[in-house]
């Protein structure tokens, strides 16, 4: 956490984009612009607002965190969103990542967020409505297990032991799924692309590692049985 909290949050947000994201290798200008527009301070508890643009995760309650800005940007860059897509956001927490995705798919796209903790899902819906993303569809539930429909892109914000089969099956051919794959040493943020044509019933994914990181564990039917994985 920042040793010296920042009061000028707009200046801090723009500095974050340049120093943490651009210098950290994020090159997609649409992602950088979206990150510059979304006020991260509106998605963290009030006592952490002045630390909103620190280069790290912050607690949001219920043993959950809001990911560091670089991780959110890296996920969005790997999704390769250009506007108009249907995106599933699993483990959306208090709504920050959902807001960034909403920026990227406007004006004709859709983002649906699932959050397992009902209180966080309710908070996310209020945050998104207040900040200006009322079109974001926030639901409480085990998104990794109940995912359905067809999605151009899927983002998972908790470390999973493997790609949940319902998510892979819900991804459109050619679509991209970004997920932290759990390991003992570190979680590996990984992008998967569906390469089959979707006609045989079998799902084939190609994968590429993005970076090592650390996430809270994916809980629920297809995740870990507890936070002590």
C-alpha cells in the first residue's frame, strides 16, 4: 500500500495509467483509455480511497480483494475487445473490472458479472449504477458453474485448478477466456482461445501464459473447497 496516500485522485489515476500500465507493457490504447476513465476509488471501501491507485490489490471485504490495476488491464488487453462484444465477468467483486469491460464494449456490447458473495454482488450493482454503468448485468451466483449462452470473451478473477468446463463450452469459437491458473508456486494468468468450430461438441482451447500473479481462490462447485487451497 502507498506510504504517502494521494488526495488528487484524478491525477493519481492518470499517473497510474502512464507509470504502472504503459510502462508495465500494456499497449492497447483502448484499454489504457478505459482505465483512465473508470474511477477505481468508487469501488473500494472509503478508508482505502486515497490508496486507490497504489500498485497493488486492496481489500473489499468478505476475504476478497480488488486486483491491482495492472492485472485488470492485462486481463482486458488479452480479451482483445473492440466494442460490441458479449463478455462474461466471473468473480466481479465490487464491480471495478466490470466497469472497465463495460467501457470497452460500449455502445452495443453486453457485460454480465457473476459474484459468489451476494453482499458484494449487491454492492457492485450499486457502484456500477452510481458511477454510470447501469447497463452492466450483475448477478449473484457461481458463475463458473452456471455459465450459459454464448460469449465472445470471458474473464475469471479468481485462481482455478483448471478451466471450468461450462465456461469453455460457453465461449464462442474464436473467443478468448482469461483465467489465473493455480499452482503451488504462483498463479499464472493465462489466455485461452477456442479454436474448434463448435460443431462437433468437443471444445478445443489454445493457451498462452501472460504473467505470474497471485489471486484469491475460485470457490464454488468447480473451484477449491475452501480459501486454504
